[in-house]
């Protein structure tokens, strides 16, 4: 049940990691632009070019880590384990090959092991950022 899900830390704002494969970056930019005001209420951590797009095209303040293929997915996974990430939006392109697939699978597995909300497409990202649990976290911080 969702009532048993707790956000990872005692921060004032939820910290959301955002990652997008190249074939999903345009969808992510459209999603983030539509949800800009909601995402501005969160601390955003993003991998490489995804972070650049969120900053330059959407106008979000983003903490940027290394690009996914160069270790960024693993950096995010590590921060999930450390309790530093409250949710992950990972726009996966299931129709493309990814040479760093083991890193991707590690991140997905770590989110499941640590019970961290994980959205892998726009539909679940919409549900996640609209969740009453995330809204309560935001309201408590206000």
C-alpha cells in the first residue's frame, strides 16, 4: 500500500533523480516543461545531457552528475542506496540497445531493493509526481 511508502530522508524538499535515454529526451523535455512548476518544488539530480536539457530548455535548477554511459546511472544508484534520492524518473527507450545496460539494470534493481519510487515512462512519471505522498512532502516543507 502507498501509505507504507516513506520518502528517503529528512530534507526540506524531495530529491528526484531524472535520467532519459537519447530516444526519450524530447518526451522528457515536453513532460518537464508541462510540469515545470511542480518540478521546481523539488531538488533535481540528473545525468549528463539530460541535466543540460532540463537546465537549458526547461529552466530547472539541476545538480548534474556524469552521463549515464560514463557512470552516471551508477552514481544515481549509489545515492539511492545512501538514502539521498526520494524518487527516480528514468525515461527508458526499450527499442534501442544500450552498451551500459548492466548499469541501467543495477539502478532499476537498487530502486526496487530500496523501495524507491521509480517511473520508467511518461505515464508513470505523471502519476509519481502527482502522488499525494510527494504532495505531502512538499506541503510539510512549505
